[in-house]
């Protein structure tokens, strides 16, 4: 017995009506993090243990600030998608909706706080 029509099978739309969108979003953010994490480590690592003024002066330059902001943004969006998938798999009913909303709010708030902090340092 086929549950999907030929059109839905061709366009990748299943019962959730979202198809492979979530899968591709996770894959794209994972590849972006593969590039951003080493860049972040090599820009952030040398600043560990340095005086506060030196770190502020370093992050006032565009490249380290942009790398840090992109890493924070992409990292928290990847976190949001991953946790949402976990909640969808293991929690059901009203707690599922409440947890999804809470995790989305938490990830957006943490990303906004991180980007705000980088912007305050950089500008």
C-alpha cells in the first residue's frame, strides 16, 4: 500500500509536509560549522589568557568578529534544529509543543546575546 502519491514522492513531501527541508538545513549548517569551527579556534585560541584590553583590540578587527558572530549564529541555529528533531522523536503531546517553543526561544536568545556581545566589542 502506497502512502505517498507520485507527485509527493517526486517532490519529497511526506506526511509532515516539509520533505527534506530539515535534512538539508542540518547538512548545510553542519558543513558551515566544519569551516567556521576551525577558523574560530584559530582566531579565539591565541587570545586565551591575554589581557582584557588586548582581547578587545583583537576583536575590534573585522575578521575575528565576523568569524565569531557567524560561528555563534550558525552554531545556535544548528542546535535549534537538532534539539527540535530530538524533541519531535522522543516527546509527544502538549509537552512536545512547549519544549519546541522553549528551545527555539532559548536558541534565538542565546544567538542574539552572543551576536550583541560581539557587536559591542567590535563597534
